[in-house]
């Protein structure tokens, strides 16, 4: 993390990934670290994966709880790789998981 708090370097295809509010696409190293601290997870260690274009990280506040979302690409399609709550121990509500998957599916249909 010696590169400072500047932007994460997404690859071109990752810039095409936009999910509407209440999703927040994490685009800086500082915000990535804040997400890891807030949600007590290791998401800050994903900086190199993001810079290599292997994943994109989002955050969502759902029913007053924060969740971290990792989205990856396989066969030119986005898919949900991880959806984790506080400390990776809070059970993710099925309703949220289904919504995230549906929103990613809509994203794939727009491509």
C-alpha cells in the first residue's frame, strides 16, 4: 500500500460495470481500506486483483448493515464471487443475495 491513497487502476472492461444506488463501487485505495476496517474483512488485500482486472468491489448498506461485494468476470459475464457481512461472519440475507445476483444479471444483459 505504499502507492498512496489514489485511485485503484481498473481495466477498461471494469469501467463498464455500474450498479445503481444503493451500491457503491469502491474506486480508491483509501476507500477500499476503509471498507475493510468498517466491515472487518480483508478486502484491502484485493488491490492487486483489482488492478489486474480480476475483480471489482462494491459496498452496500442493506437494512442498516454493511456488506462487501466482490464481482468477477468469467466467459465475458459478470458474476457474484463473494457477498460478505461484518467480519465475514454475519449471515447474508437471502433477499439481498438474490437481489445482487439479479442486478448482476441485468448488467450482463445490457452488454
